[in-house]
């Protein structure tokens, strides 16, 4: 197990380095001068020159990257030119909201997907199975922002059951806080479940053909135990991977959903930074999200080993 | 016959395939008294595994079963799922061919052994674990307590099959079906596993069906042998009688196909010429006729019934018995 | 030993062939409908200027959110612009970006993947490593960041989404090439002394092409969605050019009084994306022998 983690860690480092480089490069390849962009067209050349020197923009690009990376490694991602807030503080402030949203969404998606996948696998080929797989396929073509519009129209505009926008801190009013998350989380969950269901369904159908399932039946185990212990666990490897890979999509989806439902998360911070041309915040937020994404995939790899003892014992 | 533990009555299994319906098992009758052993022998594709699955009610979803599988006076084929579930384990158990695939790779040996006893014997987990270790010791696994915590891939093939046997024996079944229990194992451990099965069968007075392609496996270990070909039983007799006097040319060919250890090196391995008939295209006559050196027009035209014309207790389906 | 040739389970248990047949027939009708829908949207997009429809950008201040009429078939939007006309012109942007961006992915990614799968070695390591890095970025975040820096234009959006698609195409091309490289016809070509470029272009490319085309169509669907999302956020194609995404975004403001302003473009986009998914999935199913594979 330790060897396995070590091997993955060795792989993690170059990827993280490349991610920081790419984030830096995107921001540095700005057309035009960042100093001018920040100061406006009317700025005097002296002022521009001063700011360039202050920001180290007159240095060669590789030096700037190393300096920036040095700062990043020391937890200094810079400071917004507009609000003076540090990137780290801004991210830390928004992170809980995004996490709450994503966790709620993923849990809801799994709660929808797992029972449906089991149902489809057990009754594979039946009308129920064909209907649900058809539905899942159709849903793949319905992106989160369309689902959001539909849900807002149904639950906020027509039925007036749930708030369409706004967010209340959990500490202030837990119920109102959760209510404000229902539609956003549901939006993301509706976007996610078809992928999860399709993956689990096809794995589960394959697993149900296995000898050890026939064996479990021959042992006279209860159907629930056969499905949930003997079939679900070995079938969930791909599900875990896809859940991990999907976190990338989830981050993208969360970004839009946060903007639509006015939730103060990382996504809204990012989009807000774009609207406000606040490039330091933008760069910091992108780096944070990308690094977080890489780390999540790393953890997913580890989970793999927990789920499949064969990998844990070095037979991967 | 009325004391039979298991009686298979006119059982047929039809599988739908892209090429049309496939009659994997064709009107098979068998019976087995408590504590007795039966060998079912035939080459792969003869329907012996489907027959065992039919008895166990573990047929693929789309397979269609006809006939009755009477077990202790109850028709398994007509039983409700819950009633059937209660029978499996304490009454009816199975050891599958390949212990690589019949044990769940992600659950420990202990879990897989203990869950059966918990489901049927109402043991608490401590008692079940203790019993599990005892069972592993009984089937010849050293250091059983440690094995309980291991996963199947950490054990050798022979050890795994011993685990599978321990699981099958854990609820003291009245009937054990061993479906090619040694085919997937190294030759060196095959005899050990067969002897283990025979020993436990005698010790527990359970009935046992051994399914195999190898007549040598059933020779000293069964009371009766049924030979299957193309979905039908073509010869059935008490084991000593069968080996003393084979009536069906197919059985003879099957025996000849066992490689002899004392044969000189580089001897061509004997094999039955030709292939079994396409099961989706049934023949009008004897299914073995195309490969049989004694076959004539009668064999091509009419199917011989499984009968005992000599009233010697040995049944066979052949127009030209040896 | 003939008898010892043991099959795992005597008589093939594989009876899974029953359902897929049915499924394919059902997809057949859907496939035709999808092709027709894309043809309609495509023709509309190409000949939009010739159609007898009002301008998509001309505002009728008196006819804001007007209901459908003989003049405005699907009514007007918040600014009094003709909805039907905007839908047709919006298809132009969706299809332009949707078809062009995956071309970048399919050419660059396809070439990289084929070379990596064929030559293996260090080149393959570098390519797969690069792919992993590119995949480490959540695509929408990446697209947003780049358009924010480089400015909003159809060209930039196409480029960004296209580059983001490279890793996926690389993976597909590499996997297919890997499995083909070991096959007899490649070995035979090699034994006959064929050059690398000849093997790659004559032997491998025709076989890699079909899976890539299927993947290309799925890529079109994804691209249309991403472009829609960017435009929905107001960070895609700059206004006043009509785009389905921005129409949905603008329609959101009047969900309570004129919900159709959001739903009409949403339906158009959904049907188009669905159509590409159906066609792509059907083609993929043809190239992938595993039934029920994702």
C-alpha cells in the first residue's frame, strides 16, 4: 500500500508543477500590458513603468514564474487590486459554500443513480431498464444551466416553493441555508446522475453474470445482501473513478449554478473576477481549482485501492 | 424410488440464442437417495452444467425450464424465491468449477464463510467466526484464523477450492452438487480435493452429485453414473456395473479419451473424432450417430429411448449396445 | 484430450444478444430524426440571410415580448427582436463553433494519439503526461479564464474549446492505434518493408478514422453545450450577435412573464445536442463490439 501511494505521489508532483506553469502562462500571455490594463488607458508612462517594476513585469518570464511559484508555495497568491483582499482569504471565504454545494449535489446524484442502476441491472432488458437508460441518455444532452432554468421556473416561479436566488449563512439560519441549496444541488445532481447510472448499470450487469453471484445465490443469501454487498462493491470501481473524473465537470457546473442561484462560492468569485477584470483573483482561483482537481483525482486513485484489495496488494 | 431425496423428472432447459432456441437439457430423468453419490459425465457442451443449474434453480434469466425438480417432496422449480432461499445452504449446496471466479474478490474469506451461517443458522458473529475457523481446519486449511481475514487472491487455487467446499458444507446440506470441482486446479491437487469431498460426503451422510468430463473422477467415488450427450442422458448404471460393462459407444469413447499415464511418450492423445451436434439444430436420430463407428440407417432415423431392456438395472439409449 | 477442452460453462450462457437488436431498431428512427433535425438547423444557418425572416438584431421597441404573429412567427424578445430569426442565426454560431472546435481536437489529438500509440517510447510518455496535465483543468474554468484574458470572440472561443478537446481525442486515437498496431495487417505491412508514414497513413488511419469520427460527433455536442454555457454567462459570443446560450440567459430575466423566451432556445439547443449525441452514439456502437459499453 505504501509503495502504491509512493508511486502515485511521484506522479503527482510533475503534474502539479505543470498545472502551476500552465495557470501562470495563461495569465502571462495576456495581449497588451497588465499594468496598462490595471491603470487604464489614461495612465502616464511613468506610472505604468512604476507599476511594472513593482509587479516585477519587467523581468524575463521564467524569472517571473519562479518568483510567483515561490510566493505560491509560501501561501501568497497575491492580492486583489480592487478590493485589497488576499486571494487566499477570498478563496477561503467562498470555499465552504462551493464544497457544501458539491457534496450535496454529488450525494443527491448518487442517491438517484445507485438505486436506479441496480434496478436497471436486475431488470436489464426490461421496459423499465429501457425507459431509464433512454432517459439517462436524453439527459446527457441537457446541460446544468438549462436544468436550472427549468427548476427555477417550476419551483420558484410557478409553485413558489423554494428561493431562486440568495444565500443565508448556515450559522445564521440552518434551515434557510439548506433551503437555498436545494435547487442548486438538485440542478447539479440532475446533471450528474445519468453518467453515474450508466456506468454503474453496465458494470453491475457484468458483475451479476459472475460466478460469485451465482455462488451467493446458491448460499441462500437474501437478495438485498447479494445486490448490496456481493454485487455493488465490486461494481463500484468505475463508479468511483467516474465520480472523481466528474468532479471536474461538477466544478464547471457548480460555477454556473453558483452564478445562476447567486451563491457566494468559488465559481461566483471566479466569474465575478472575470467581469471585474480582477486578474490576480482570477489567476489564484483558477490555480486553486486546478490543484484541487488534481488532488481529488489523487484521492480517487487511493480509494480505488481501498475498494479493490487486489490493487492494494500490488497486483494492479 | 419413493425414498429419493432428489428426483429430476423430465427436465428440459431451452436457451434463446441468436441462432434460435437451444435445447441444452433434453427430458432428463434422474434420482438420488439420501447419502448416495451420483456422477454426471459428459464432454463440454453436453448440458451437464445446465442440468446442475436447473437443479439449483440458477439458470440464466432467459432460460426456460420444463419438468419437475423434486427435492424432499417439493418441486424446486415451482417454489417461491423466499422458500427456495431458505433451502439453499442448509439443504442444497454447490461447489463451482473455478474457485478463482466463484469467490467474491472484494470480500474476505471470513465474510464469505460466515455470512452463510448467519443467514441460515442464526449464529451471532463470534460463534459464526469460531465455527468458520473450525470448518477451514476440517477442509485442511492451515492457520484458519488468519485465513479468515484474507482475500481470495491471497490463496492458491487448491486452497480457494477448499474454502469453497467449507462454505458449501457450513450449513450441513443434505445434497451437495460439485460442478467440475477440480477442472480448474493443478493436477497435483485434483485428487486431494476429490478425496476431501468423498470423505466429507461419507462423514456427513449427505447426497452428492459430481459433475465432470472425466470418467476417471467418478470411477471409485460414486454409487451411480449418468453419462450425458447432447442434452440427454444416454447411459445410466451403478458405477461398478457401468465400468464392468459399458453399453453405449459414447461412454466407451469417453473412457478411451482419458490419457493413460503408462502410455509411451509421444503417443497421440486419444480423442473422440468429430464434434457434438449443433444444439440449435436437433437431429432426428441418435445424436451420437454422426461420430459413432457402429451407426447405421436406424441410428440416423430414430432416436433410441433410454431404457433397460435387459432388466439389469443399467439404462442406456442405443440401438446397438456393446 | 478433446474432452478436456473445457468451456467455462458448457452451453454458452451468453444470451445477451436478445435486447441489443431491439435497441438498435429503436435507435434507427431516432437516428433518422436526428439527421433531419441537424440538416434543418444546418440549412437554416447557412441560408439564414436568404430566408424571408426579419433581422435578428433589429429592435422593435413597441413590440417587446410580443406574442407570435404573422410577422414574428415566435414573437419578440425583451428588446423587441424577432425570436425565430434569432434562433436561426443562433444555430449559425452554435454549429460554427460546434463543428470547428472539434476539428482542432480531432486533427491535433488524433495525430498525437496515433504517433504515441505507434511509436510508443518516450514520445508516448510525454504525450500521455501532457494529456493528463491538460485534463487536470476543469474545462469550463479553463475556457472562462482564457476567454477572459484573450477577449470574447468566436475565434477565441473556438480555439479554447478546440484545444480543450485535444486530450480526449488523443486518448481515443492512442487506444485504437495501440490495439491495431499488434494486428496482422500492420505486422504484414512492416514485414514488407513499408515506411512508417505509409503504415500510419495507409494502414492505420483508415481504421482509426471511424472511431474518431464517432467521437468527433460527441465532441460537437459537448462543444455546443460549452459554448452555450459561456454565452449564457455573457462570456461567450459578444452581443448583440444571437446565440442560443445568451438567449437563454436573457430569457431567464423574464421567466415569470415570458418563460418561452428562455425555453425556446433551450429546446433548440437540447434537440441539436441530442441529435449529435444520438448520431455519435450510433456510430460509436457500430465501431465498438461490446454491447452496453459506455
